[in-house]
C-alpha cells in the first residue's frame, strides 16, 4: 500500500504533468516514487522516462513542496485516494490499466450498483426525453447510482435527471476537479449540486490539469469501469460514447443501447452497437432484468417519493386492509386528512381499495 509519504510524492510527480505511462515506467524501473522525485533528469531518462517529462520532474524539485501540495488538497476539500487504498473503488481494480489515483470531491460510495449513461454532446429532443424517461423509471423501481462524464448533452441530462429523481450520481472529468481547470466550466454548478446531494466528482488528474484531448478517452475507461453496464442513449458514428462502450466490452461489462430515430445521424452509432450485440433497451425494466437489479419495495419507494409525513404514517399502517375508522384510531388523524391522503396514495400507486371501504398497501 502507498504510504502517506509515497502518496505525496506521487501527487507531486503528477503535478508536473506526468500521466499514467510515466508513473508506470517509474514504478517498473525505479520502484520508489520518493527516489523518482529526488532523481536527476538524466537518472530519470536512464530509467526510461522521456526527456521532456524527466526535465519537468527534476526542474520543479526545489520549488514544489510535496507537503504543501497535500495541504492544498485538504484546503480544497479534495481527497486523494490511491489504487491500493481501501477507499479505492474495487470495480476499477478489475479493469485493465486502473488509474493510480483518484482525486475526489464528495462521497464515492461503494454499496450501490452503478449504471454509466453516456451519449452525444449534441443531444436531440428525442435523446433528452429518452434519457429522462429511463432514469425516472429506474429511480422509481430500483436504487442505483448514475455515472457519466459531466459533458454537455446526454451526460448533463443523465446527471440532472438522476438528481431530480433522488439518485446519487458520479461525474468523471478529463481535467482537474478544481474550479480553475474544471471542464466544461458551464457545468460547474451542476458539479456542486452533485456533491451537495451526496454524489461525487472525480478525476485521475490533479488540480490545475487542463482538459486535453487525449484525457477524454482515458477518462471514459473510468466511467465504464465504475459501472455494471454502460447505457448509450444517442451517438453518431464517431462519438466518445462509443469509446466508452468499447471500454465496457474490454472490461467485461454489459453494453446497453436505446434505439434512435431512423433518419437521425445521432442514431448511427447506437444502431451499430445494437447490430454488434448490445442489448436493445426501450424501458427501465429491460435494464433491471438484464442486470438482475433488485427492485425497490413499496416502503423503499415511499421513502424516496413521499414527502408528506401523514401519507407515510398511513402507508405504514396499511400492511393489512384497514378502514378509515381503523386508520383514525391508529394514526390520530382527522377523517378529512385520512381521506385526502388515501386519495393521493391511491393515485401514486401505493395503495389499492379492497372492498368494504378498506384499503391496503400494494405489495
């Protein structure tokens, strides 16, 4: 396991712009991150680190204090989780080339199943509506987390509808997660809402790292790696969403796809996935059945969807058929309150009439 001491040297090396391949080379040839941090440029080159990167690491050794940089992370409320830390997502350890570190703002839970939802940045009305419908119905029937890339288009829709339906969501960036380097900047407020509502924003890149083109394919392996399956909503023939789907296949994860409109360019990539064996999805039930997800009980649905305390009290009483008078005795509510709540609970699908003016909770 990386000690706190080694972790700070890893962070310092990453701050020089070093990425996965450089760290891998250092660990294979030098072995110690501390030794690599203290090495000269020529020593790093001899170990197989490219000249430009070797000079970058050696060039900041006197001006960059690893301890100060770790304190800055704390000040920014950013957690640095290394690959062998117990908090590191176990799902990522199962994929080829898992990231050495994750920079995390918020809570990255490990208890719930996750679904990656990805698609084009140029989402159509159809794609947005499909994304909204699927996530709404998933939230109604099961308890999972939504993973996406916080990009414009389908990613944004996935995060927003997860939040709207009280699902935790995780945004994976191709930049640093600090405000200055966050990309796309238009989604900064969305990222803050994700964190505020119990989700997380993560990146394998340290604060201050700009969004470079090659970061996004690398980022996509984390999106698919965190999830049981990847759902592609809309994707043209050349799309980052298809890269994510390919990573999912390489990682042994399921790929799901919502069919598009016949004449839409945004359907070409999705239809190619379906022709290649991706599971065709037209409802939340398709996803639940394909992944074997546990369906919510009525009490779990009520906890998520009901905000009125009187409705919750009445629902808890209706495990067996009860009349209005029965409920009045047990709940301590007035008849008008009970009748109003029963009407709303029936409309919401939580209870059903049983005859003889009695009602029972739907099982």
